[in-house]
């Protein structure tokens, strides 16, 4: 899937020049300013997804207003091509960005809930008392939920490679300890706690905790 890019003011000026679009063609609507405002408001990181969605939605409305009120006579060269470009690369791009940010926000919220369940469950793996059955329950519940959501989360600004690796390593440790005695289980529990600490640090770094 191609990355969606909102055009810059410079791109907009170039498009107007190509099609000889008059400045101030639509009274009260400044496309260049709207693009600048969006660019200044948009921030990197999934924790800003909702704010970014709001910025993209405002831009979409401004762009849609412009093209709906634009007098064709104010586009001197190839209005049809200009209109298609504007609808696809400007209005369409803003709309797609808005929907992507909303989806990222929903995914992030779900991931955060799974993280909370995961860390809560870790706290219940008591030192020198954890059993193989408890590890298996932890694997099939909180760990499985975290892994499933983590593998499905999509955001170009978030790298879950380390988090997903830690989760996979925890699962391998639990699988290797299946049926083993208490001493082995305790070593596995300690290793799981250590990996969970790494996972927590990475989640915080990615703005997910």
C-alpha cells in the first residue's frame, strides 16, 4: 500500500500554476494556509492519532469547500484534470489520513488495554510459587492477547519489532518449561519478568504506555 502524503503549500502553488488557477479563487478559503496549518498540527507518534485525525478532518472540510465552490472559469487550463487531481490528491488524501489516524487510535487503545492486562498478570506470577499451570494460563490469556493485537497494529510511526520479539521470547520460555519442576519454573518466571521490563520500556518509548 502506497504511503498517503498530504501535499505541501509548494505543491499546491505548482498545481495552481500548471492549471492557471487564480489566487483567491474561492472567497474565504485559503488552501495554502490550510495545508500549512495541518502540517504544523500533525505530530509523529501513535499517541497523537486522535489529534492528527482532527487536524486531517479540518483540512478535508476546507479542501472540500474549496472545490465545491470553485468557479470553473477561474481555472484557465484543463479544469477536468485539475478537479480530478484536487479530489484525489488533496480531498481524498486528507480523508484517507483522517480514517487512518482514527484506526490507529482505536488499535492503540486496544493495545494499551492488552498491555495493562499483561502487566497485571505478570504481577500475579509470585516468586517461588508460580506453577506450570499458571504459566500456561498466562500464555493462553494475556500473552496471547498482547501478541495478537501487537502483530496487527499498523502505524508507520510505531515500531513494534522489539515488543513483539519480547512477547515471542516469553512464549518460547513458557513452552520450554512445560511439565518441568519448581526450580525450572522459577528461573523461567524470573526471565519472563526481565523480558516484561524490557517490553515495558519499549512500549513507553513508542508512546504506548
